[in-house]
């Protein structure tokens, strides 16, 4: 069946959560948002493209930082209201220069950083 | 620093997206939603608990199906607006009886199922 980005279930703002996972290591790198056009552009260009809610603009990941995400595969969940992008991540995914955005763990009721910024 | 679920950044509905990942295999199993109380209950009980938007009720994963998620670790992202739960998944995570909800891939512009239901 041909894939049509319009058939996904977007929220009231026209957005769908997109989980980025490193295709090699399996690390969950980040969660961001896409609209239908961002999904289409990601598939067409192979460069993972989000919709920045804060800037209200397309966000080609790594366009300014160089920390790009090359699309390896896009997957859709059972409810069609979330996508998973398997990516080849260039450098850190997080704007804090850490490999992933999920560098804070809750252990024994306390928060702790479990990952340092890349030097 | 003690972790307080109230310090997370919830959306206008009081919800935060929660990504469940198999702690052993690294598979991304599903995305669902939590409110502050669901985060607190998940940490307190070790049984991953979501907020079901369709039923408007707490959803202790696997309570009826037996396909529970035991919490291994909860992580918070840099913006504090998404959580990652590393889990020990009992049986399939997806209500379609597949291991994960992300069983549909887009390849060469077409959708295809890449995972069969567990027999």
C-alpha cells in the first residue's frame, strides 16, 4: 500500500510525536514533532525534518549544528498517532551536546545525570 | 536532587509523552501518555502506569492482559517534556499482540508489516 503522510493521526495542532532512535546502537535519542509536510520531507530527502513548535518552522535536524539525522527507516505505530525514525546520528542529538536528550535518570527517588556532554 | 513529578513540563491537558523501551533488547515498544500522578505511581509501584486518553482513566499496563511492564528505570529529557521508561516487558506490548506497536515500516514509499503477531 502506498504510504500517504496525510493518513496519520495528527493532534489538534496538526502534529505527531516522532521518536528518533539510533539505528545502530538502539539508543533513544530524542522526541520531537512532525506535521504531515515534515513527514513527507523526511521521506523525500532522507534528512530527518521536524516541526519546531517554539519557532513555528520546519527544523531540518542538524542544519545549523551539523548534527544531522540521516533517515534509515520510518515506522508507524498501531494507532498511526506516533512515528519512530531510525536514524544515523551525526554527533550528539541533544542541544546540550550529549549523545541523547535522556541523560537524566531517576534513581532511588533522586535525579542524576548519567551522561556527560561530548568534549 | 529529589525527583518531583510536578516539575515535569506537561501539556495543556496535563500530560507528557512516555516512550517505553525494552531494557534488554533496546526495542522501542510503544508511546503512551502520563500525568503527574501516573509518573508518581509508576515510580512508587514499579508497574508502568499511563493515563488512557480514550478512557480518561489510569492504565496500569497489562492489568487486564497480563502484558505488564516492570519499570527498570525512568529517564527525563533535556526539556523535561518527555519521559523514557526502560521496562521489562511481559509478552507483547501492542494490543495487536505484536512485540511492539511499531510494526509498520515505510519502504520505497509503501507501507509494509514487518512483524507478525505472537502466535
